[in-house]
C-alpha cells in the first residue's frame, strides 16, 4: 500500500475508537513530555554553566607566566617537558606579541594589578586596581552594570565595583544578602571625578624630584636601576558594576577597573617589580603574567602547549571543565533514562491498545485479507497506527514538556527575584531535542507495534471471517 | 440433465481444476475431513453452484479455491496457478487480482463509506487516488448505488449492502467470482435481484462464477452446473440443461441506474 493511503487508513482507524486511542496517545505525550522536561533541564543547566564559565573569561583563558614566577609561587603543575627554570624567558612585550600571533589566539593582554590610593571628595581610599582589555565588555561581570564601559582603551575613565561605590558614598557594605540597588549607588557617582595617586617607575636617568633609587641586586643586568615617581591622575567614573568581586577570578577580581592601554602607559610600579628589579628597570614593559584568550575552549590545550614550547608557564581551568563535562554527561544519561521510563510505560499502552484493536477488528482483518490485502499490508496498517500515535503523542508531548519547562522556569525566576538574584534560563529546548523527542516517540511506538502488527498479519482469514 | 463433460476435452478453457483436493484439520482428538478428495474442473465462463447441507464441505472448497485456505493434500489450480505452491504474498496477489468474493454477511467494513469499501482492493493494488475514485464510482453505478456512495453500510438495506459487496468484488476485474451463500441473509425478492446481477456479470463480463448455496431451487434457476458435496466428498456433478440451453432471459431488473 502507498504511504499516504496507509496514513489515511491509520488515522481513520484511530478515529474509530477515539477515546481509547486518545488516552494511549496522551500516555505517550506524557512520556515524551517527561523526557523533554528532563533533557531540557539537563541541557539548560549545562548551557547555563557553559555560559557562565565562558563569560567569566576563565573557560577560554590561559594564564601565561614566566616559569620562574610559577616555581616561586609553588604551583607549578607541569614538570613534563618544557624548559627548565633556567631557560625561562622574560615575559615582555615581544613575547606577548608572539603569543598573540599563535593560531587560535584571540588576544593576549598583560595582567596589570596594583594597589593604590584613590581620592574622592578629598577622602583617601586604598584599593586594588585592575586593568581590563576592551574585550572584557562582554564579560558577565559587567552584565548588571550601570553607566557604560570605557569609551576607549586609553580614556581616563574608571569603573567601580559596587562595594567600592558604597565605600565612596560612606555606606557600610551590607552583610549577607545584598539588597542595595546598583542604580541608586551609581546615580550620585557617574560622571564624577576620582584622583588616583600612584607610583610611576622610570629609568633612573630621569631627573625627578622625589626619587627612591633602587640598585640592581646583580645578575645579568648590571647597574640597572629605576626611580619611583609619585603621580596623580584624574579619572572619570563611567560605570558601577553589580558583580560581587569574591565570585570572580582573574582580572575582574578587583574593586576598581581601568582601561588596559591607559594602565600600561602609566608604568605603575607593581608589587612584582621589587623581585624583578632588573626587568622593571628596562624600558620595555615586562609583565608578571599575560592572559591569553582562546577562540574556542576546545583549543585551550593546543594554545597551552604552544605557549609552553615558547618557555612560559601556563595555567587554565580546562581540566576542571573536563570534569564538569563528565558530570554533565552522567547527569544527562540519568535524566534521559528517567525521562524515558514514562515513555516505555506508554509504549506498553500502545501494545495493549493495538492488541485490543486486533481482537475488535479481527473480522475486518479477515475481510481485508479476503479482498486481497497481503500480510505486509495488514502489518503496515497496524504499524501506521502505532506510528501515528507515536508522532501525535510526540508532538503533543514536546509542547507539553516545553510548557512544563516554561512554568518551572518562570516559577524559579520568580523565586530568584524574591531572593534578588537575576533571572536565569536554565531550561532550554533546542530544535534537535524537539526532533529527537518526536522521532524517539515514533520509533518506540513502531517498536511497540511490532508484536501486534505481526499478530494481525498472521491471522488466518478463514477463522477471522468466521468471527463475529 | 446430463453428467458433466470430461475434463480433457475442455483443457484449454479450464478455469479451476482440482485433483484429489483434501483439507483436514484437527479438533481436539478428532480429525475432521472438511474436504476429502475432491476432483473437479470448471470451464472459464461457467456458472457453477456448490450444493450440500451444512458441514458438507462446500464452503471449505470455496475457501481453498479463493486462496484463503491451503489444501492439506491434493492440488487446486486456478487460471494456471497452483495455489498450494504459492507463497503467502503470491496468494494475496492472487486474491487481489484473480478472485472477487461475496459473502452471506456482506462483510463490508462498517467504518467506511460504500465508496471507500469498494475502492479498498484498489488501495492494496496501489492504484492512484483519482483513478480509484473513478473506478469505485463506476462500479457502484453498475450496481445502481452511485447515489449512495457516501453512505456507510449501516445506513443501507441488506440488498444494497450485498450490491455494494458485488461492486467491491468486481473492482479489480477478476476472472473468478466466488460467492458464499450470497442470498442467505436476504429476502427472496432482493435475493433474486442479487442473483440476476451475478448472472449478468457471468454473461456480460464472461466471469467464471462459483456459488455456494444450500438452496437447490436457487441453483437450478441460475447455475449452469451443480456440484453436490457431502462429508467433504463430491457426490454428484451435473449440467443444468435449462440454463445451458436457454442462455438469455431478461435479467436486467437490478442493473444500471
């Protein structure tokens, strides 16, 4: 029989015992809904974590340090291959550019962090300053930010972290759940000026007023020295960030942010300069560490290897993310199995319905055989009925499951909101899941139809016709 | 009345030929010989009645010829097909294209309209939809039911249902029409109407007709030949001279509308 004829016959037959077949189909749709709900929760959670990690800039970031620093910090995790500490290269501007030219690297920027004093309305505030590349704009640390990001990479502008804004306004940071509205904090601050007091290092040849000459402690560069000059810089407040600094890592873990190029040009004396006197004395900027952003988290390992070959130490949280992937795979499998259980139960419903239908339609099967239906035709009719119930149940189930997801998503966000957390989408129904769920329901239904269809096809027409 | 002609001289036009045909089956401990060594030959275009009391095996013979059942032993050859040797698939094709069947209880599918019932064999034959509708309408026209083609069987009288069943049996233009007590559920008037129609198909379309009945009068009135069965055995086979010698009479009462 032709497929359209088959489908038409199947739907007609399904309509004949509407209630029973509807109930069976509802059973399938509940099964599909539970499968969709479970899997979309898994996918949603995974996406949420990936999104968070990607935005945090950690997932696709490799931290590059000179090998000596790593040893010194006691967290050298990699003794395989690579140069020995003695061969370690200086992490300077040419090295940074070389890293940036590596394949799959988006950008490599130096990590500049230094403690400093900021004056606001003549009151001094001591804090840690961090420099941000313009790419940090997409970082979710600045998602709930008031105001705007830096207008350019060299602008004399500053972004404050919420708790520092509170400090400037003379408010005590609240403990526990923070109820402070960022907008309220930002309003009196945006556009105002801050004065940053910092120490600039200059080669010692420079004749500066207040100098503190530091002589080289020997080593390769003999006689190198630099002066530290006190400087002031006026900065305009352009933004107040919502992010709690304790939840962030990397360059965003600070309370005040400057544009990267601006910070670089200041030649601020950094804490590491005391250890690396010879480098600090050179005219070329030398970095304690460089953050490398990789195009795709999958390429982090490649980039890490390439950077190691150049003679630097690297660190990424790739290994941690691998563990996370495993956790999600297991979670996914569990959710899938539990979701499928309902569908398996529903498939037994299909078997039951079709076996009943065979009993009821025994005579009809006999008639069809008598007027020329082959075993295959009869089998196909029952298969088509099972498949139709599967597809219909699948479609209804997907809609159903999507609805459940929406409701739970909404309810949870309502709760999150009451706890003053930002809303999240931890429920995702991608198109492939929709297609997969419907196809899965279809195939499970066909599988359920296997036994009834075979049984119908094998009916002896003489006996079937005798049956009243 | 004379005895049936020898098989040999009609070889070229034999439609049905059975040789020592047997259909035995077990019911508990007893072996039932429903058909027990029946040998017969039916010429193409013949109108044959199978007569016998109930349990004589006449329906079993018909089912064997229809390809609904398989012989335990012996052979049955219809239109050069040895039915015992056909696969299930081939047997279905045979039923689809070579045989048309009508039954005592009409056996229309209740959930389908007359048109759908009549075109059902065409679906199995994978005929295109538009052609199917034309053929179904034409076949229903032939039995005078074109106006009722969108009714369901339950909305029709018994005679009308049997006419629809006849239309369905003819839709694939089979060479063989097999009828199992076609008038058994009808009053004598509608029974006559149906039988006239069957005879018309036999004469106009040249179809070979084999009809099972227990009404001897009916057989004498319409069949050219009567085969009597008892206990699964052929006990008599005779030509109905009245029908053979007076071929045409006015039988078109229930014909085209």
